């Protein structure tokens, strides 16, 4: 059987293109009918309750004081909800400088504070941490958070509750 590649249907579409379009439509109708009949189900990704901790050694005190319990916390880069703030610990800043002998010693700077922010959230377990809105988060990761203010800090702990 010889197929004429120049044969046109309605003078515009060749027969091979028409057969490909019909095959794609048939596959789409097949899967749509299975989905509607309940034979194909899309299960939600299982999540667990987590406590996530964030820490920075030095941020301006007025920014730290804007972080308040009860506010939602977001990853400023992705917009992912990192949970609701349940605890904010503000302490003197931690600055590391060498003394006269060249040994690193810690001190604090006036007007600056260290801050730890703790949130509770639902997330999906991942190999090295958790996933939130498709984004991976692990201990040690640096990010900018938004929740009463913008703070650049690190994830200091992730624990299942």
C-alpha cells in the first residue's frame, strides 16, 4: 500500500498529520475517561508536622524585634510558607574578632542582636531535610526570611513533632 504524502484533507491538512492528531486525541480521551471513572487517582503528598529553627549571629535589633510570635514566616526568594512563628529569642549579637594574641573571641555590638526564630509547619520528609512547596530545606542552609522584617539567616534545626 502506497500512501501519498501530498494527499490533503479539506485541501489543508495532509492525511499523516490528521492521523497523528486523531491518535493524540484518542489517548487524551482514554486518560480523561479513566480519571473521571476513578481508576486513576492522584494521591496528595504525605506531610508531617515539623519544628524548624532559624538563627543568625547578628542583625539590627529593630529588625529582630519585628519578628513576632503568631506571624507567618516566608522564604523571601521562593515565597514558600515556612510555618507560623511560635518562638523568638533575641540575645546580644555574636561578633568574632581576634584578640591581641590572634585568638578569636566573641563580643557583641550595640544596636545589633542575635536572633533565633522557631516555627511549626507541615512539610514533606526529604532525604536530607524537608520539602515545602517543592523547595528543599536542610540544616545549615542560608536564606532570607520574611515575617515582620527581612532577615538573612541559616536553618539551625529541623525536627519532626
